[in-house]
C-alpha cells in the first residue's frame, strides 16, 4: 500500500460558477480558489454534487478541472480532488486519465447509480477498473447513497478494494451510518483517509476520530467549522455543541428555500455570486432571495461566514 497523504481540515465542495444564461463561467475559478485558500480551506472536491458534476458535459467537467488545477500548479495550497463520474467506467477512466495529465491531486469515483452494483465485490470491481488506469494517483470513493441509491456497509467494500488497487486512498463518507464509518476509519489501524461528508453532524465524526471533512457549507462558513474543530480539540465540548447547532440552524434554511440551490444563495450573500443551478434543480425567485437574506441576518452569524 502506498503512503497516503491525508486531508486534515476542511475540504470544500465548490459550486460550479455559471453566468446568467446558465453557461459555465470558468473565468471565475481563480478568484474562487484564492477565496478558499484565504479562508483556510485545504482542499477542493470539484465536479461533485455541489459542483453539479452530473449536470455538466464531459468538456465542461474538463474545463472546470483544468482551471482548478492551474491554480494549484501556480503555487496554490488548496489540493484538488476531481470526481470523475460513476455511471460509465469508460467515461470515468477518460476523466481520470485527463486528471492525471493535467496534474490533479487525486480523483474520486461514485457508485453507478442507474445499473447499481448488488454487493461490495461488484462495487469494488467498478472502482478498481477506474483506479487501474491511473496507478500513480490517489483514488477515493464518494459514498452518498441518498442520491446514488447504493446502500451497503462500506467496510466490506474497503476489504475488497484494498486488495485490488494499491492506490486506493479512502472514502468521502456522506451517510449517517456512524457504526460503519467507525469500522472504515479504524480499518488496518486507520491507514486510510476517511473524510466526513455531513456538515450538520461533523462534531459526531470528530468524536469518533475523524480529522478531515468535505462539505458544501465550508465554502461560505469555514470560520464556523474551524472554530468548532478548535473548540473540540481544546476540550471545550459545550462550545463545540453550540457551534454545531449554529451549523444546523443555517442548514435548516435549505429545507425552507428549496434545497441544494440555497448554497449558491449563501455564496451570493457573502459576495461571491456563482449564478444559479441548472435544471431540474429549483432556484430561488428574487422575492425568495430577499426573504432568505432576512432569515440569514436573523441567524446573527456574519462573524462565522468566510471573508471574500
């Protein structure tokens, strides 16, 4: 097994910037990259759920990957993980090889969500097929069963995949199965990188020993989570719990204002307008955004928002 350079801290899942016509606004990415670095973000997980990877064309995903990687190669400190897909392994391999050629830090693969694997062996075979194409790159698995529909304990998958490819690095774990998460975290004495993917309960993951997390709200509220992590590390558990509740209060606005597109509304609020989500995601009307701003101000947490 190759030595894994783990992510310890916050990895943002960036939004893909769009213009007013719903076209890719890749020219905004260098500003976005610098914004994340300025706010202490250590990694960017691009072309994922938050980044609308499933709504982008192959060419668009490659443009996005190229722009983010260029920032890294120009001396940036934010490492970049590219989600290469999860339906066609041929397409995943194409994106993986492209990621290696441009100098990406790592890739991630999602479970096939149309023709679904029925067990851990099938899932591992799919991921391994992609990982074999880039043997010199760290390969992560992105576990988000609420969207892929692929529900299974991942400890069995880990035992399989680790024997198939030596460049398997770990899992972005976006599911509330803490029993399975702990088993994966402790597998082979904690050799692999387990990145927590639910911002609203990161404190629970920290208690289990998690050191790194990937999330959408880290884009605009990094100071909140950095303060939470610092409080936990210092043993200030009561303060950490209060900060987690602030996270929950903020995330509850997603339900009120229609779901995932609320994240881009938060970005607009802090001054980095990434446009709107593509169909079929529902975006806010102008009136809804006005109401949203009022609700955000009622949270009284501007000091916890990222600074542009």
